C-alpha cells in the first residue's frame, strides 16, 4: 500500500485503482486488457499521483526512439481543478525528456475542453485531426504535439495540506 504523497511509478497491483478512476472520468473507459497490453510494451511509462493512500490521478504512455506518446491522463473527479493534471503532465514530460525523447504526441477528443485547455497551456499545438478516431461516442480526435527540451525544466514545489 502506498503512503507517500507525490508522483510515483505505478505497479501492476495498482491498476485496479486506475480502473476505478477510469470508470468515473471517461465515457468509454480503458479496460484491464488495455492496461495489460500497454504494460507489455517494452518502454511504457506509468505514473500515479498519490495523496497518502489515495490515488489522485495517473498518466500513462509509451517511450519511442525520440517520441513520447501520451496515451492516457486522468484525475479523479473530486480532485480535479487543483493542479494535479498539470503536475502529472509536467512529471511525465520530464521523465520522457530524461529518456531522450524530443517530442510528445497525443490524441484528444474534439469536445474535451478541459484537456485541450490543459494541453494548450502546457505548450502543445494542434497538428491535425483524425476523423472518427474515438468510439462510444464516435468522435474526431485532435492530434497534438509539443517539442521537449534537452533537459527537464525546473518544477515548482507543491505542498499538500
Ligand atoms: C483533463 C484533466 C486531466 C485535467 O486535470 P486537472 O487536475 O483538473 O487539471 P489542473 O487542475 O492541473 O488544470 C490545469 C489547467 O487545465 C485547464 N482545465 C482543467 N480543467 C478545466 C475545465 N474543467 N475547464 C476548463 N479548463 C480546464 C485549465 O487551463 C487549468 O488551468 P487553470 O486552473 O490555471 O485555469 C481532468 O479534467 C480529467 O481527468 N478529465 C477526464 C479525463 C480526460 O479527459 N483526460 C484527458 C484525456 S486526453
């Protein structure tokens, strides 16, 4: 059981907690099989943000030769709008930078205003649209990317009360 506050690598045993947040945050949540598939990727990055024993949110992606593909990011509903999504995103981008990625790419539902604001605030730009990329409901995806610096950027110190 995790008792530390902060961003830590997620273990397979913690995926059930991730699934519970998925159910609350996405109209078409990922399944156990989706996470199993991603975990088999040689270079998957899975980080969770903890407050004591509570998993607040997570970010998951794959590390390619020079590209970090951000596959999933979510913050549990009661914890949203408190800076956690931004913190998870910054930590993942820093980790990808340390692993020598030079850019980050992702897809986001066209209607997902909260995520679009977060990504645009975090330096992402729209590269294009992938028609009918999502199902349940069917929807286009914006394709977003941003370059990564040669070294991780300094992070602000976060204190939880
Ligand atoms: C997208 C998500 C991860 C953001 O997490 P969060 O912890 O609420 O984000 P933060 O508190 O760090 O907010 C950072 C910025 O994102 C934007 N933002 C976040 N939620 C927003 C909302 N509901 N409406 C508008 N802008 C929003 C704002 O620009 C915000 O900065 P500000 O608070 O200074 O205005 C969260 O809303 C979520 O889990 N949504 C459901 C899952 C999802 O859609 N994931 C994205 C998949 S691509």
